[in-house]
C-alpha cells in the first residue's frame, strides 16, 4: 500500500510541476536606415518615370495608344474609350496605376498616376523625389499650395497632389495639356 501512495504522490507532483519553458531566439533585421529608405524611394521614382524620354515611361502627348501599348512593360488592367490603364506593385506591395488618357484620334491627351504607399514617410519621400526630378526637368514649380504644379513646355503641366485619408495614402500625379484655342 505504501508503494501505491508513493506512486500516487509522485504522479500528482509530476502533473502539478510546471514544465520548463523554451525560448526561441529570432533574428529580426533592424528597420531600414534613412539612406536605404531614400535609395528605395529613388529607385521607385525612376521605375515610375521610366527612361527619362518623353513625359513618362517614353510616352508624350500626341503619341498613339498603339505606341503606348508597344512601349509599356507593366500589366494592362483596363482599356476604356477614354483611357488605357496599366498597373504594377513594388517589392513592398505598394501599387502604381498609370492611366493614359486618349482623345478622339486615339492619341495620348493626358497621363494620370495613382500611387498607393504604405507609410507616410515613404509617401513624403517619394513626393520629394518626384518634386526634385520635375524641378530639374521643368524648372521651379509655378504653384506649391496645396498642389505642386510645373509648366511643361509648350502647353502642358504636371502636378503632384498628396492623397491621405483613413484607408489610403499616396500621390496623384497628372500630366495634362492646355486646350488648344481656336
């Protein structure tokens, strides 16, 4: 009987004794430093703008939509009477939508970019990078509040608008032409 009581006590002690916890070490890389983040923003700006030819990605006002389709390398996501739309995602799962607006002759009459960013910091960094590139290309902005605007000679303009609401943050960049006077 003593053995049964002894075994019962050992069993109770074994069940009530907490097990050792194991700790698992995980190496978490540090957040990117400012130069790396800046480099990512610069690379994104250059990816968005393309080769530097034309207004954007080798396209300029008056190009045929067929030429745009030959030049554009990202995914075509819609084709409407008023525009063709292309889209791509970055490595950080940010999205860039490009709409090439077309006129009645099926030629580019405007370009709109909708850029969706993950953080306020990268959004501000991209805005600053695009602003610097446009200033080098087109001169000082002609308007700065609340939308940055540059004149594109002879009869166009490019603007950057910061978009921020509860769900999204990003930039809206528009290349537009002044209507021709008759």
